[in-house]
C-alpha cells in the first residue's frame, strides 16, 4: 500500500515542520522580550514585525513568570556586562 506509506510520511513531515515552527515562535518571543527588557518599546517591536504596538504586546507579552524572570536576568546581564544568579524567590 504505497498510498498509506506516503500519507504516513507526509503526516510525519508535517508534524516535524509544526514542531520546528513552534520552536521558532518560542525563540522569537524570547528575543522580543529580551529586547523589551533592554529598552525597546512595544512600538519599536511592532514596527519590526509590521504590526501595531498593541498587536505586538498581545502577541508577545503573554508569557509565564519564569520566562519573564529569565529574560529580565538576561537583559540585566547584558546591561551590567556580568553574570548574576537568577533569584527564584521573586515570584
């Protein structure tokens, strides 16, 4: 049954492509939040994506606390030029 094998292969490829797309979205969100933590405004971010500042905020701002803490820590490290531990007690 060649058709069944083709279908299974296509669905496997589709799933893999979807997983890669989701990972790229997570990376983009991380970069955006780091840029915002370093001073980029939502207007700046929106302009980079060709969307309004409101749309950028809605698209990228909805993340969990752990992600925000890690991004703030990264931004602080970039600004200070030194490594500092993440304080997990700030929840």
